[in-house]
């Protein structure tokens, strides 16, 4: 036997709806079975294996979405229908289909731009967005869960080669997220949109919908509602449960007009962009005017007062909300944090902050913000703090205490030449 999936494009509508309906029912069942198996593995602490199986289930469900797209595609767009059917065995295209169910878009143009970004063979990323050159994110995301490979760092021409191994099992610990593509595929199946008669309604409604750059999410929603009305009017709507309908609204725009595939990227151009951006970031990092008005001695005293408050606050929380003996999560109510503000150390710290001038308090906020690794430009941070100081509550300003001295120490350091891979600042 060999795959005949592309032969579907040659069928009449009636035969197409019948064959697609049968296929979808089998695909939904298979995807749900795979996901159930993944859940069982995860519950028995086989987290990595479970997540791998869940990825397969996610891709399997994407087949439903692309088959329905074939039905949504106008009959006179035979090339587009054939191209869409060609994605049936394409891991990358199916991953795009499945991921779109989790993304949010303003309109069709926004969606197309997102797909274009995800299709890049290589892209820049890292703490400063340009530190290293990575291979395509969706392909890498899938393969790094499963395979060991010998790879080369292409950030520079003389990049090193090394063995790339799947993430360790403990990296998959946490709450498992049920794949959205399965929820959407199952919703289409449950409401009756994937029966032969339901697909006839889908075709009649959606083949008139041709998305363009100006097409909005509102127009997409109108078409979904029109489809539901038609299914209801013709007695084909099987399930109107609110949760099912909620999943249906994750169903993305028809993608039959969009080409999905890895697009080549010239590494020399990407390296040039990286180099120029790093040079610009270095210029931003070097700016240190105007100087803060708050004295270092004052910042040190405030830092000591904050450290004392933190120690007493932690002791209070440990007393009121002891840590679970089994190492589980500890839940601390807002009321407990509120009691921390009654501590003498907090009252002392607050008095010290309130005794500062408005200019000193603004400088203190600016230093705290500058102490965060993602902040690059001191003049912008300084200006923003002075503009907003009157709208920032006393509690918010005090809550920045852990970064006051960190920001001042960074400001006082002679800016080093910016280095890729180093956290911003």
C-alpha cells in the first residue's frame, strides 16, 4: 500500500465529504487515544515519554484541521487544495497548524506574519534577542524532545560542533497542557461539522470566505457563527455545550492560501544583523546621564533596612504558613503578606522612604528599574521614573527594595563592552 491522500483532490464534493468525514472520525479517535496514553504515562511519572506521545497526538489532531481546510478551499483552487493535502505527512506543517490553535491574532495578516516568522530556517534569539543563531524553532522543539544529534553552532563561521541530547526527564515536570489542536478537532467533530452533511455546510459557508490582509478576527467569528446557524437550521448541530463552543473559537483562519514550509535564510546576512544590533545595544548600555541625586550612603542605609524587613517578613510567613514536610507547594494568602506591613522593620523602612524628596524617590525607582537585567538605557529609565513617581504607590516603591543597591552598583560601574550572551545590563 502507499498513501493516496492527494487523490482526494480528484473526488467530487459528495465523495470528498464522505471520505474526509470517515478519515476525521478515525483521526479524532486516534489523537484522543494517544493523548490518553500520554496522560497515563505522565501520571505515572514518565513525564518525558508522556510529553513526546502528547506531541504525536497534537500533530495527529492537526490532520483534522488541514482536511477541513481542504473542504473550506474553493473548488477552483485545485493547486491550493493539493498543496494543503501535501501537508498531511509533513511534521512541520502539522505543527504549525496545531500551534495556531494556541496563538492570538488581530487578523489574517497578523497570522500570516507569524507563520512567516515560524518558517524561517534560522533566527536570532537569546537574552538580548540577538545573542545566538538558532535553527527553526518548531522543528527544533519537536526534535529536541526525541533525538540525539551531532550539531554545529552557526552563530559564527567557526562555530563549535557538539552532541545535542534530549532534555532530561525532570525538565518535563509540571502541569501537562492538553493540546489545543485536539480540543479544536474534537469540537468540530462533536458539533457535527465533520459528518458528510456537516462538511457540505462547511463548504457552502467557507468557500465564500476569502481571507486577505484586511480580514479581521471579527469577520472570522461571523463566518463561524454563520456555520453554526446553518448546522442548527438543518438539524445537524449535535452538541451545543459551552465548553465545546469555546474550543471552536480557537479554530484559526483557513490556511489553504498560505504556503507553509521552511524558508531559507542567508547566514551571512543574519550574522551581519546580529553584529550591527550588538553594536547598537552596546551604545545604549554605555549611557549614564543624568546622575542620580540620591546619595550612595542613603541607598546603602535603605538597602540594610530592606534586608532587615525581608528577614523578619520571611520568619513571619514561616511561622504562619509552615512549609509542607513533603516538599510540596506552599500557599501564602494576601492577609499574611498584609500582616508583614505591621512589622516594626517595615514601618521603619517606610519612614525612611517617606523622608526622601520626590526627586530622591524618583531616582530610587529609576535605580531599581535599572537593576533589572532586561533594562538597557539609563536615560530612558531615569526619565520614565521621574514622569511616573507621583502615580506610584508607597508600597510599590518600597517593594522595589531588593534592586536599589543593585541598580546603583550597575550605574557606578564603568560600562563594559557589550557582550552577546550576557544578560541585558
